[in-house]
C-alpha cells in the first residue's frame, strides 16, 4: 500500500504543478488582456479626438471654400464690368477723335473762307 501511496503522492505533486503552471499561464494571459484593453481604450479615445478634429477641419474647409467661391464670383463680375468700361472707353475715344477731326476740318474750312 505504501507503493500506491507513493504513486498517489507523485500524481498529486504533478497535478498541483500542472495546476500552478495553468494558473501562471492564465495570469500571464490576463496581463496581456489588460494591456490590450488599455491600448484599445487609448485608440478609441484617439479615434474620438481625431474624428472631432476632422469634423472641425471639414467645417472650416467648407466655410473657406464657400468664401473662395464668393471671391471667384465677385472677381468674375468685376472683371466683366471692367471689360465693359474698357470697351466704352475705347468707343468714347473713337467718337472723340472723330468729332475732333470733324471740328478740325470745320475750323480749316472757316479759316480758308476768311482768307479768300
């Protein structure tokens, strides 16, 4: 019976050692789980912060693009009006030159009539 007792004691020691090894592996795995949960929480927080920042950037970008479009519209309208002013100025200059030429001809004709 002492041989059976010794075998039982050996099995018991191995069983305890296996249980201790399993507990040790579980504790190690639990530590890894906690680290990854902390990393997950940090990443989720980073995503939240970046999402909020992206939203603000998109809002600012939309406002600035709308302002740029208004600038483009105003510039186009101003350039078109300026071109009309240039065309009118050219027409006015041509009329003025023609009238000045006609006045010069009329003045020359009067001068010739008085000298005769």
